[in-house]
């Protein structure tokens, strides 16, 4: 073999090795891209699933809170109605008692007024017996 033939063989071998390396690199890059894409898609699916679950749980929690709120409102309204009835009854009792006391005081005042009028008449108009 002559020297130019050796250089042609070296060049051909180098081209074949570089071509093989390029082909291998392209295969590896394609495989890695597919694996990364598959994992990314899987992670996105899991995230979407978790998002859907959390939204469903938040809806359930919100519904439970509305239910508890409605129950508490009903209980508060019931207690308020009971207290209003008791307050009204106490107020009516107090009003009746105050009216009774006021009536008695008016009667007493009328008697006291009559007594004072009689005393005044006796002191100012009737002379005392000496």
C-alpha cells in the first residue's frame, strides 16, 4: 500500500468513526428527549390529578362549612327567639308590677292630699280653741 492509500484509509476510518459517533449521539439524544418528555407528561398528569382532588376537597369543605354555618344560624336564631320571649315576659311582668305600684302610690297620694288639705283648712281657717 502506498502512502496516499493509507491516508485514504485513515480518512475513511475517521469519517466512519465520526459518523458512528454522530449517529449514536443522535440516538441517545432522541431517547433522552423521549424519556424526559414522558416523565414531564407523567408529572403534569399527577399535578392535574392533585389539583382536581384538592379542588374537590375544597368544595366538600366549603359545603360542610355552609352546612355548619346554617346549623349555627338556626341555633342562634332559636336562642334569640327564646331570649326575646323571656325578655318580653319579664318586661310585661315588670310593667304590671310598676303599674300596680304606681296605682297604689296614686291612691296613697290622694289620701295624703286629702289629709294635707284638711290640716291646712283647719290650721288656716279654723282658729284653734284656746
